[in-house]
C-alpha cells in the first residue's frame, strides 16, 4: 500500500511538472522579440528563496528596478547581494570588455540558476526579458529554460512627449518612463516649449514660467468644429522646476533612457514671446522695441490671421492650436537670449543631443521686418528660408562649442542644412532620405506611421477626439525605418525610429496611455527586432495578449484592441461560420449581427457560431461587437462585414 501511494504521488508530481513545463514552454512571449532564442528542458522556479547576485552599483540599481516590477506583477521581491550564496540565483555578470554603449546581452536560464551577461545596459535589458519570461501557473512563477542572445536593430528607439500643449505631472512621466524601459526604449524626446506653453524653469528669465507657462483658456472640440472658437474658460498650465527636470533625467538614466530636451525655435515661440516680446520679430516695420523699451505681450500676440488676440479673452499665451505667425527675431539680442536659455538647458540635460525644433516657422514677420531684411542683405542670403538656415546654424555652432549635437525637424533642410545637424523626418520619409544622402544622421518619425496622436479606427465616431489621421496597430508594426531608396552605406545614417505623442487633444494621462498602448509595443519591435524576424500574426496571437494582461495589472489605460475575427464555411450546411478571438485573454465578447448596437445586453460569444442566412439580393450583414476584459474594461464598438 505504501509503495502504491508513493507511486501515485510520484506520478502526480511528474504529471504536474510535465504540464507546467508544457505551459511554460508555450509562453516565450517577449516583446520586443529577441534576436536568438534556443529552448532547453525544464524551468527555473522563481520564489523568494532565490536572490540576485549583483556586484556593481549599476547592476544593483537594475536589480532594484527589476524588483519593483516583480512586486507589482507577482507580489514579491528578491534579496540583492554582492556575495555568492548557495541557493538559486539570478547572476548579473558585467563584462568589462563590453563598450558602455553596447546594449547586447546573453541570458541563460537553467533549472538551478539564471545568468545575464553584458554591459550595464545589456544586463538591464536582460532583466526586462527575464521579467517577461515569467509564467505564473497556479500561483507558481516559472521561467522556462532558454538561451537568449539579443541585441537591438537600432541604436535610437524613442518616444516623444509633448507637454507644451498639455502639461503632465512628474509622476505621470515617470510611469511612462517605467513602461518605456520595460519594452527597451532608450530615448525620451521631451517637447518642452510650444506656442501654448513654456514648461521649463529658466532662472535667468523667470517670466518664461511666470507668464509663458500659463494660458487663460483652451478651445473645445476639434480645431474646425466652431467658428469662431469656443473656449473652456479654464486656466491651464504648469512647469517643471530645474530640480524636477533633473530628477526625471536621473530616473530615466537609471532605466537606460536618455532624455532629449526640445526648445522650439525660431517658430512655435508664442508663449516665450508673450513673456519676452522684445525677442520677437514683428508684423510691420517700426514695431521693434525702440531705445531698449520692450513692447508688451498684448501688442505682439496675434491669432492665426495675424490679428491681435480678442481682448475679451485677456490672454497672450494662445489657447488654440495650429501654426502661429509669431517667430523669434533674427537679431543679436535674441541669439543672446536663446544661448542663455540653452546654457541652462545643458546644465540640466547631459544628453548628447539638444532638439531645437525648426518646424513650421512662418516667415511673414521676417519678410516685413527691417531687422530681418537687413540681416539677409548683410549675410548675402537669398531669402527667408536661408535666413532660417543661418539662424539654425548659429544655434548649432553654439551647441557644438559646448560639446552637444543639434537635432531638428526636417524643415531644417530648407535653405541649407546646418553642418552637423541630425534630422528628424516627420513629413514622410522624403526629408530623411535627402539628409541621409547628404551623409547626415536621421531619425525616422513619419507622420504616416509614427504619429500616435492619430485615430486608431477608421470609424472615428467610435474613438475619442483626436487630431485626425488613422494609425492602426498593424500599420505601426509593418513600418521599416530603413528606406529601400537608400544604399546600404546611406542606410547606416538611419539611427532609429521614434513615435510622437502630440497633445493638442490629449489632456489626461488616461488618454495619453490610450494613444500610446498597445501601439508602443508594436513600435518596440520595429525599433529592436530585425525586419526579417518580425511576424505580425505571431506578434498579435502569441506575444501581445500576455503583455496586455500585464498592462492591466500595472494600471495602464491601454486601448482594448480589436479581436481577431475569422470566417469559414460549414462543409455540410454551407453556412458562414464566425469565430471571434479577443487578444486579451479571458475577455468576454458581446455581439450582434442585425446591424444594431453591441453592448453588454447583446449576445455573449461562447464559441464559433453560424451566421444568419442572407438571400442573394440582400446586403451583407454587419457583425458588431465589444470586448470586456477580465478587469471590466470595455473596448469601443467594432464592426466588420460578414461575407455572404
């Protein structure tokens, strides 16, 4: 009897381990997809009895960040030690021969231990991969035994956050940085100044935040919804002190993310010029300040028609979107002002790059300014486009003298490109291709594929208000940052790729997360994984679902994506069969096929079902459905035509 009991217990344990091994084997759902994965036998059992072996300050910081996520996702942490111990471990091995810019890593998972080797950056990324490999089965955390050798396809993997149109709190930015790091992004482009708000404390020019950081009111609805505009009557603004900005830089740096600041010039400068109008260029000759007496903000603040803002709004920082005519004056006082500002910016941000904007700079005020026209003649420039090039080159020279490099939007190509500038190509790929052919470095961020403020569904009535466009998940995923029009040598100038989150219509953190996720996960794979290894069907069906469940655990307000809907034909009856597979595991689906609204009073999907029979003269039916996630989140209503 005892032998029989032992045999049964052993058999039960064997079956338990075998089932768990099979389940864990199926769950190598890492995003972004690693370069090389070799599966092995068994699993590493991750419990609180294990520890992290970390012998350097950097690796201990990385271990602490790993523990923060482990606690949020699985409810426990691991002790961190610099001393080897006789128990299961995650060993972090810093390889001194690895260059500090090397982001590759080697991850070995065995039944008894895990080893991650590489540079400090590589170790950090190996830890993120380890977190994503964890499979929680019946309360047990298992990491499948694997060997992973991984490295990024691109050195620059970025997301831009516009805080000029709407201000976001430090805690909200840190949450975004946490998520960026988890998916191996390494650049946060911080768009700090705009027509509608200046967001960074500059001690030499306090009015930039006293005046420029605040607008009295903001338009409601879409830009063209109301004529004239209707304003909400609510003061909006805020700014980051230099200490807060430094804190964000440090926080990001610990997570291997470089923060690149953007100070817009010469256009998108209305907020700055509302505070210091003397540095502007004015609509008509004779409007420049005389005898050192600056004009007031109310004189220079103009609307989209070049007219003064309505006095009844009592505002100088504009509260509506679009391209504004105000522009910095091309004069020595302005260059001194900008150099002073950039000096303080460089003291806060150690980034190799400083972004200066350079986009959408209307030249009308330069055309009618005697100061600007005199400078054009003095420097033998042909027109105002070359004046902008002169302006940008002056700023680039200053940055280069201080050991920094300039990045600008692709308009900086107009009138001649500054000698060492890096171009962000946003108006399609044309500007990036031209710059690469001129041997300039390029970051691809075309609005067609990388503007995350765009709608995520063709039926805009089902989506929150957005600026326009249509950028679904698959379009992001399918993007390739290396244009085939370039030679291999020219393609080497493509440093990487970036998504842009413009926030004219993104006023809350929930909405920011809605626009960012899950599209950022597709972008992570564009930026990290080589093109030939990408597979959208495998991405959405195998790896994305688990990551979406994690986002829910992390309290991220992601957009619940469309389900995978497929149609087949019943061999016997010839009727169409409908299958709906939500991407979020254990979600419920409610649907209708009669053209009426789908909500939680509609049919609950329980499996493949036959579609109603439609006569040859009748229109196709429309399947409408919603997805309800396990945590109660509802998707938008989706619709798809059922083929006859």
